[in-house]
C-alpha cells in the first residue's frame, strides 16, 4: 500500500532585483536631463542675446510668445522662463525614473500611483490660489505686461515695480510704501512706462500756470 503525502512543502524563491536595468534607467534619466538642460540653456542664451533663430519662416507659430522678449528686459525674461522649464523637466524625469526603478525592484507601483494621484488632487484643491498665482506670473513674464522699473497702475496701488516673481510682484508706491501684490489677484493693470503716457494736469497746476501768466503780463 502506497502512502499519499498529506502536504507538500512549497518553496517560494524571492524575486531577484534587476540591478542592471536599474543602472540603465538611472543612466538614461541622467542623460535625458543633461541633454534637455543643455537645449534649454542654449535656447535661453540665444533669446537673451536677441538671436534671429526664431525669426525663420518655420518658427512663425512661436514668434508671438517671444516677441515680448525682444527688448531691454528680454534677458531677465529668458532667464525666468529657462529656470521654469528646467525645473519642469527635472520633476518629470525624476518621477519617471523613480517609477521604473521601483518597478525593477519588484514593487507594485499601481497602488502607489493611485495614492499619488489622490494626494495630487487633494493638494490641487487646497492650493488653487497658489497655482493661480504661478500661472498668472508665468503669463505676466511671457507677455511682458510689466517689468522692473516700470510705473504701473493697479486697483490697489500706483508705483514703480521693484521685482517680478512667479507668485509675487513687489511695487514701491508713490508715498514710499512697499506693496506685495499676488499675481493671481492683479485683474487689471496699466503700464505708464509703455506707450505714450501723459500725466493729467491737476487744477492746482492750472491755477499756478494762470497766476504765472498774469504776473508775466503785469510785469510787461
């Protein structure tokens, strides 16, 4: 009579980590980041120097976006946009590399991605105003609505712009006070340094001019 074993021992070998694929992923991610940063830096320098690279016929679609940079403040604008693009590329590359590294380490990334997505939605709802300020700052920078040294008129203050950031614009008012304006809350702005602004004459000025003319006639 043959005996049937009641249970069989099952040995489960742990999955091996693919170190070669991890190293390749890190190398490719680093190479992509270096190439992207080099391209962004090269384009930024050309725009800052006033290069005619984007004036070619096949680049007509991008000319309205960079036309605002073609003046004395284009260097500052180009640097700001270059920094923004570099940060964006860095975040994208790092996130993709981390996902693939975890995958090659036999980590189930699906629940992680789901958790990150839910967390991102929650952060997005909580930081709506912050995102609005950043987006407004980006468009202010690209469109060159105003820059350092310009005299602007907003609903809150009339003064000279001292700094323009992606979130805050610092303005020195006519009375010397420093105002910090959130870019997302600047709904309407007038730039006196652009165009042909002519200050309106006040009644006191008119009275003084009339008095001076009367004195000149009397002296004659």
